[in-house]
C-alpha cells in the first residue's frame, strides 16, 4: 500500500512538473541581444574590439552574468563573446537534447553568426564539458582552453543528479526542490559567501528560476550529462589547456582538477588561494591575471611549460 502511494505521488508530481517553454517568452529587458539558431533565440553579448577572440561558457544553472567581474581586464585585451547556453539565462528553453556535444554545436553556430571562426574558449564548471566537447568535435574552432572548477567526470555527479536520471523521480525532484533555497546553493560556490551572496543576487537567481521552461530544461540538461561517454576522449584534446581551481572549491573538488590535468596532455593546473567554486567572481583580479597571461603567451606563439 505504501509503495503504491509513493508511485501515485511520483506520477502526480511528474504531471505537475514545469514544462518546456512552449512559445516565445516576453523579454522584459529590451537591450538584450539574441542570435537565432534553428528557431531558438540564444542570448549573446560581445565586449572589446581588439585582440584574439575569447568565447566564455557559463556553468550549470547559471548565465553569462557570472563573467561580469573579469570582463574589464579580459576584454581590454580580447574580443569577448558571451552567451547563455540553450535552456539557461535568457536563452530559449524548448524540448531538445542538452548533451555537452549538442550544446557545443550551438556554441559553434553562435560563433559563425558573430563572425568568429576560431577562438580561445574559457569555461566554468559544467560548461567545461561543453568546451571539451567543442574541442573534440570541432577542433578547428578552438585555439586553447581555460577551464575553471571543471565539472567533467561522471564521478562528480551527486545523488541528486543521479536520481534525476530516473523517469518520474527526476520530475519529482525538480518540481519539489530545484528552486528551493537558492541562497544556500549560491553560498556553496564561495569560500567567503558573506562577501558575495547578496539579496540582489538571490533575487536575480530566483527570477531566472521562474522563467517558463527553466526547470524542465535544467532537468533535461542534468539527464544529458553523459560524462561517462565523454571523459574517455579527453586524452585526444590536442590544445593547450589552463586549469584553474579555487583551493577551497567544495562543488568540484581540486582532486578533480589534478585528475583532469593527468589526462589532458597539454594542460597546466593552477590553484587559486582563498577561493571556492567561482574564483572568477571571488578573486577576479587573480583569475584574470592567470588567464590573460596564458592567452598572451599563446598569442605570441610560446609553448606552455
């Protein structure tokens, strides 16, 4: 009897789960810029007009806004291209495939739309799996990789994401819990959350969580994290790679940075002191110095030691 009740509850929750976006959503901020890829509106921004191009890819549940603290330094020397990945931020959230390879293909199409044939690719957390897929599937587009707090191994999937793969249970989890307590989830990303998690930031995150289709797209992206298939190909990456990790990262432990360093032939690992999972926000000057110096050396034709 108890098992039947649980099953009925899961079915009801599954039916109640937020749906994918079903049509164009009104954008309350008229200055936002979009490119259209196969009928999907993908939000983009460009900053800087000189130097080699850099494409920045945000992490899971986030948006291009996570890069704001480092833009003044990075975009003074580079043309920066930012986007909200499909399903996240202000980009469309339709039914589709959200595997890293599928999202990487969208990144490539955005680059084409903006006249960027090749670029250095900078990514954070789960966005690093998208960057690696791009380097593996379309290497001509990628000059180098800079991965911060990379979430790229199947072993990193926590219990929530593993259960989300189960039909019915995933719908229940995302209906009941995904938009609960955004402040606590934000705080997990920092060594010093009191300095970075503000009421304004929490309200902005809550606003994005309420967008039509967001929870359904987030669930599909969780299910499509086929990292067990992708990680076996990492040794094939033949680009210079800078790995940056906050030394107090509790989301993607530094252990995984050293593990990734061990399988990427052209990589260098740098621990950033007194920082958590989002050092580009927590220690932006230190993060930007490492990245700008790395890209400058490559642009001069130097080989990383």
